[in-house]
């Protein structure tokens, strides 16, 4: 059964504010994931990579609590927005695949970060 997409104009103020907050949270998660990949590839470590790891870990815990779905889904529905975040921009089948895909990409980034220790800086001579 395909869910009907709710447009922005059909949402109440609470649902709009929740969508904005959820979108910002998602953007922070994607930026954190990109930062982890950056530091893994460059073999660097900085405070932002640790913050990014903590952010992704909190998202992972939330998804475990929600058994693969956002645990705030019922709250979102209560605000009048039954459409999950990934379905805002993806068709339902692709949206359903987004969580496992991003989980695999996140685990790969963290594994790469662990397996590629930071470079030791040597002074220029």
C-alpha cells in the first residue's frame, strides 16, 4: 500500500517545525558521515571526527530502538505528518532501502577509520 505524500502546504505548523528539525538532524548526520570518510581517507584525527562518530552512534541507537524505523515516527504522525523522512525525497521502495544502505556506508566508514591509523607527522627538513 503506497502512502500518500503530504505536501508542505498541507502540514500544520507543528509538523512543519518537526520536518525542519528532522531535516537539520539528517543533514548533520550526512555531514558527520562525510567527515568520518574524509578523516579515514586522509588518515587524520580531529575533534570533529569523534563528534561525528558520536552523532552516528546516537542515530544508530535510535534506529535500534525503533527497530529500523525512526523512533519518533509516531510523534511525527501525531503532528499530522505520516510520511517518513526519506519518503520526502525518495520513492517508497528506495526510502525503505536507504536505512540499510546508509548503515552499511556508516559501518564501512568507521571500519576504514579504525583500520587506517593516523599518519605520524614528521618535521620537514
